């Protein structure tokens, strides 16, 4: 079995395991974030909503699955896979680089979030800086080799398989394996509120008190 096949299988197994944990969503909320490396809305959401919310609540209360693909398309051939991305070839390269990095950080969601946050905060997220990779223990050379070869193709094709073909907006966020337009709309401006609302009252920390507009929202 090739290395890329092993990594893809591991991604699927981890996704299934994370989803299974959400059968009792009183402890953790599972987020699947489907995004694109050069999408302005994706960049804004990850920088202003996802990263701060994860920092506030931590991995004890939320798990994030990153799916860098969005409105791309995959084209299989005898030599591998080719991709067409909404924001051009640079975005395809950025998506592959993130897929390669995420595959090497399986089992450490904190590092995955830190990696994606760092990359998406750059001036050009399609070319992750070595700093973003080395800070989470990744080998920059290994990640770049992955993205430029067959392994990166396989990993990005796998991201496509986990992205609905009719995805209409990027980023799209599923909570505990389900999509809700109401949750989606609220998450773009107040992700903390959405995640807190899905935690059982006894599992909501003090951070789940959030000022919104002229009032305060309390849970439990």
C-alpha cells in the first residue's frame, strides 16, 4: 500500500471516529469546515471566527475537520488527478499544501488549527511560509514534495469526496455532521454562539456568555 493511500485511509478513519464521538454532543461539537485557500470569505472566517473560538473553548469542547477544496473539481486520468479551482491554479496548489500538512498532523487538532490559522493569515495563503510549518513540527520540504507529487493529488481528491458537489457558498460549515442554513449564517458572524448553543448546559464554560448587540446571551 502506498504512503498516499495510507494517509488517505487515515483521514477517512479519523473523520469517522470524530463523527462517532458526536453521537453524544454534550461534550464536544464537531465542525467540518469546507473552504478554499484563496477565498476571501474563508480567510475572514478562519481568522476572525474559527481560530478565536477554538482558542476560547479549546479542544475539550470542539473538534475541527478542515476540508480545503470548496468549489473545485477533480479530473481523473491514467497519470493521476488534475484539479480546477475557483480562484485558479494557485488556489489548487494552496489547497494541496494544506491537505498535505493536515494529513501529517492527524491526531493533533490543536496543531491543525494553528497551522491553518497561520497559513490563512499570510498575504498569500497559497504558499505557506516555512514558519507556519515548522512551528507545528512539520518539515517544509516534505510538505512541498507531497503537494507537488502524486500524494498531494490523492489527498486533495479525497477532500473533494468529502465536499458536496452542489456546495453553494464557501466556507460552508457542518455541525455534528449536519448542515443548517441558520447555523451557517450565524457562524459567519458569531461562531462562539453557535458552538456554545450546541453544548449541554453543564458543559458550557463562562466564555459562553457573549455580548451581542445591546444585550447579553446566556445559556443554561
